[in-house]
């Protein structure tokens, strides 16, 4: 997987996990707090209404309940404003606390009804129930007046709840036909239906009697209250900060862990590259880095290894070149020194033949030095080229003319196969140097009676120049080294035949500078063919 893709996937994973964790925890926190707030609010409202109703039920008046309102406001933290249904203010927790009353909030008031809910004995007939209700009205009126009197007098009131729902009544209810109806079996289904119908009628009667009861006690019972809770500018409950901080810490921890994993994945190969580069700069050209995988870091490691290998190969070639130069120059210079010292000491006569031989040896060393300079300039890109449009067929004919005498002397036939004229943009002197070097090598490798052919083959926008010989050929194992400096396929052929061992290296560099290529194929006992490919500037004519 690509390194960039891995980083993107890791960051996306961290972002998704962080978003999901934040959303889940925020939803859970908000839901929990809303549920708690609603439950707590309902409990507080239920408590306030229950306490206020109990006060009115027990005392029969709302006198003196300001302390109760203050205590409820303090315990619940609610602002409590109590008014009657006719909007008469009875108590306000803000005023009781000594501060300016705040505006009432938008919530509807809570209704508190202190009047008792009458409970008639089950099974009474409607006429008997009415008589009983009228008696309960008188009983309640006297009880309420007595309780209100005690309250206004400062006496503690204690009331027990009777079965009828009135403060003092405690009679037991009789058997209920409704209860009997609940236990009716399948065999008594008809009787059960009659009992259920009787229960429905009794419930309607109780509602009617309750209404009559309320009307009769309206002048003595405490009025119903409207309790307003909260105030207009009250801020809604806020979410706790601790879970949000926890989520932020978790996300930060996840990001840090992701960054650590990412930095570890990145810095480990980078650190290896740094150490290898430092070692390479200190001269340890064998340093390499592990490069596994297909991402950008692995590709960087492979590129570094290729660079280090190229530097090591270049260093080895440089050392080999130095050794080869020393080897090539040591023997002829030693011979020259020996002859010169012998001439100085008078042991050897300075004959013309000896002087010619010494001069030829000096010229050979001069040619080696010139070839080294040309090769160095070519490899550095500093070799001078004078490019112009030229005809390759004319160039091959010129080379054949220049080397014809050498070929005839060796008994070798030198021919040109160029049926078409092909133009290229090149340096004619350098290309003659290339062809001359290849032809010279071919003449030295070909026995008398053989043939060296210069062929020109147009091929579309390219042109192929071939130098073929019928010589002894080159072994396949030697072909990869053919263009190396100071390398010779025939170890016996050396300075005596005029070869410096640098010609083919120069040839390859000149062809490469002309944006061409050179290849060689050879068969032992058959011959060798050098193939040069160049770009043309015009169609063949």
C-alpha cells in the first residue's frame, strides 16, 4: 500500500473514531442529563404540590404557610409563586427571601386543590349516598372551621384520615359489588355483567356527589392554588464539562498514538537512510538500507541503494582505471628509461633503428594519454563537437579510402554496402574516429583473405551502421567487458599491435553523445558485428 494512502487512511480512521466517540458521548450525556432533569423536575413539582395540598388539607386555611413556601424554595432551589384562581397573591419565595420578585416564566402553573376526595362505602343506594354526602358536608364544615381556628391560634394540628376521605372520619367501607364482579366466573357471566353495570353507575354517582360536596364546602374550604415555578430569565440546565473534557482527552490520545505510529513508520527507514548516507559520506561505500514494500519510503530506499551501488561501481572503476594506467605506462616507461640510461652510460650505440623504436614507444604513450584525455572529456560532457548535416554514405567511403592501404597490406577485402544516401546531424570527425576505430579492430582480428564490410541500412527515422568482419570472433563471456577501459579480448594483443585498450570506451561515449546506441554480437570462428543506431535528419534518397 502506498505510504500516502496509509497516512490518509490512518488520519481518516482517527477522525472517524474521534467523531463517533464525540457524537456518542455527547448524545449519551445530553440524553442522561435531560432524563435526570425531567425526572428531578417532576419530583420537585410533585413534592411541592404534595406539601402545599397537605398543608391546606390539614389546616383548612392558607394562613401561615409562607414558612412552608420558603422551606420548599430553599430545599428545591425553585422560585415559587402561589396565587389563588382569582389571581390573589398568597406567597412569593423571592419576596420572602428579601429580593425583588422576578417575572414568571412561560411554564403553565400547577394546580393545587386541598379539598378532600370523598370516598363513600361501596354498595350504598343513591338515596343513602346522598344523605351520607350531606352529613359529610356538615362534618367537614365543622372540622375545617375547627382546624383553621387551631391553626390561627398557633396550636399544632394533627389529623387522621378517615375512610370517607374527611379528616376525622374513619368508618370502614362495606362489601363492594365491583369487587364481587371481578371474581365472576364463566357460569355467572350474566350476573357479572349486571354487577359491572352497577359499578359504572356508582362511579357516575360518586362524581356527581363530589361536585355537590365541593359546592357545599366552597365557602369554608381553602381556595385552590396556582403555583408558578421558576422565573422568566432562568437558564436551562447545561451539559457537564467533565465528559466533554474526557472526550477531548481521548481524541488527543488517539491522535498522539496515531502520530507516534506514523512517525515510527516514517522515521525508522529515514533514520536508516541517514545512517547509511553518513557512512557513505565517510567512505563506507558498501552501506545499504533495507528496502521492502511498494510505498514511497521503500522506493526511496531502493533509489538510495542504486545510488550507493553506482558510487561504489564508479569508485571501483576509478581505482581500476588508475591501476590500468599505471600498468600500461609502467612497462614502456621502464623500457625507455633503461635504454636512455644505457645510452648515457655508453653500453648501447644510438643507432637509427633504436632511435626509431624509442620514438615509436613515446608516440604510443602519447596516444594513450590523448585517448585518456578524450575519454575523460567525453564522460564529463566537455568533449567538443562540431555538428553539421552529413551524408553517412560519403563518410563510410572516406573511411574505406583512408584504411584501404592497411587492408590491402593485411590481405583483407574492405567493402562498403550503402545503396542509399542517409543524412544525419553529427560531428563528422568524431564519427570517422568511431568508424576508424571499429574498422581498425576488425582488420586486426581478421585473417588474410577475410572481409570487413561497412554497411548502411536505413530504417524509418533511424539509420543503422554495421561494421562486420569474418575474423575469429569474441567469446560470449568477454562481450560484457568489451567496452571497459584497458580491456582486451586477446591478452596477447597489446602495445605491439598499437592498441591502447581505450578505443571502444571512447567509441561508446561518442555514440552516446550523439544520442545513439552501439551493440555487438559475435560468434567464435565466424566473425563479429558492431551495430551503431543513429537518428536521421532526412528521408533516404
